[in-house]
């Protein structure tokens, strides 16, 4: 029997990390999952604990990373990913994007492993072009409230490319746009779980600004497929993975009200500092190089996600801090 390929997934107990664990278990990899649980939740991966080809380590990659034995691939998804998180833990956010990435690139070099890092559409800041192609350099406020996350990701891309060009490490960079689906946290401050959580609890939906800012929502299964294809491609430069179907926040709120059947209304509050006015990926490269594009419609994905949130225990739905909805819509 052929030896299983071994893959290290950091941020494995988080939203995207847990789905990646599922995908690589399905593909018969030996999955080494790592997470310090600062934002992750073991409930996302507890169904994998019984498997012989899955192991978990509670560890902070910003300190050091050691994995015994051979290692074929590394997926670096360890990072706070919501405004609520990186405003509460800004230093940890910067460290996992810099020190954590450095440690893992060193490990990849030592093990001769291919490494894929999770970058984000946030590196484009509040964009002046729409849709955003990979060639766009962005419009980022380095000292603004979102700067700790934006700059962590921008540095992460830079050091990854440096290891690729100087040390010859095989690297891949995915720029992830707004993604949603089961296992999202209701209290992470992002617009989709905020809207659904508020609707379930019978609260008004909080819209920041006049609701004309746009987002493009990609269902998690589509995103995971794009990441999987990118990892095994020969493309080393950054690549957008997201759904180019753009919608305003106001229109999205109306969709959530219709989906959930709530009688609540939308209420409007001041737009936060540096909140991006537009988010829409140009996925020309993903289509041409990976043969990838999203398949799940927003209507279908939202229905699945809503059913997931409705299935959560009542205490989980009710313990959300209301202040979490009044900081940032990402």
C-alpha cells in the first residue's frame, strides 16, 4: 500500500481550516492539524479525532514549529480573520502573519514541502478599482484599525515570495474573498453571521453606512475546491479565489430577511473607519489556470448556512455580545 502524503494544516480548528482538514482526509492524506484555539473551536474537528490518519496539536506557530517525520505540504491558515478578533488581539494577529509564517517557511524549506499561505482580499484595502485583479497593489491605511490584519497579510505574501525566489521553496498564495458556510462563528463581527444571528434572535439587522457598500460571498465548498486546485498547480504568484457575484449590504440584508422570515427591519449606523466600499474578485486567472469558478449559488449556500445556524444550541445563539455587531462589517 502506498504511503499517505502528509500535510500540516495550521488554524485547523477554525472555519476554513476545519473544512480543509475534511477535504484532505477525504483525499486520503495524513493530516497533522495545529491550532492554539485562540479563535478556533475543537468542535469543528472533533469528528476526525478517531481517525488513524489525523492528529491534532494545540500549539502557537508564532513561537516555533516542529513536526517529526516527512512532510509533503503545509497549509498556513492560522490567523484571526474577523475584525472583532484582530481588534481584540492585534499583536497576536501581527505575530502569526509574520513570525508564524517565517517559522513555517523555515519548516517547509527543511522538509522540502510545498507551502500554501492564506492571504486575503483585505490586502487591497478600500479599493479604487473594481473588480480587484491580482495586479492591483491596494489602498491600505497601515496605522488604521484594520492595519494590523492588512499589513500582516501583505508581509506574509512578501516573505513567502522571498523564500520562493531566494531559497527555492515551493509556495502558493491564495487571496481569499468573503466566504461563508457552516462552522462560521456567530460572534465574529462579519456581516453574514451577524445578519443571520440577529434575524434568528428577532433583532433588527445592523447596517453600517447607507448599505451601498458591496461584498461578494463565496460558499465554503467552492473556496476549498479552489484552494485544493491551487495547491497542486504550478502557479506561484498570488491568486484570487472568490465569487464575483457582487451585492450591496442593503440588498443582502433584504435577502436575509426574506430567507429567515423575520419581521425585523434594518437599522443604520455610522460607517466604520476604513470600511471597504467594494469587494469583488477578478477571477480571470483562477478560471484560466485552475479551471475553477464557483458553482454554488448564493441562494443555495445561504439556505444551507441558515439551517446550520438554526441547529446550534440555544445558549450559543444567545451568548453573542451585541457589541460584536457594531464594530465592523467585513
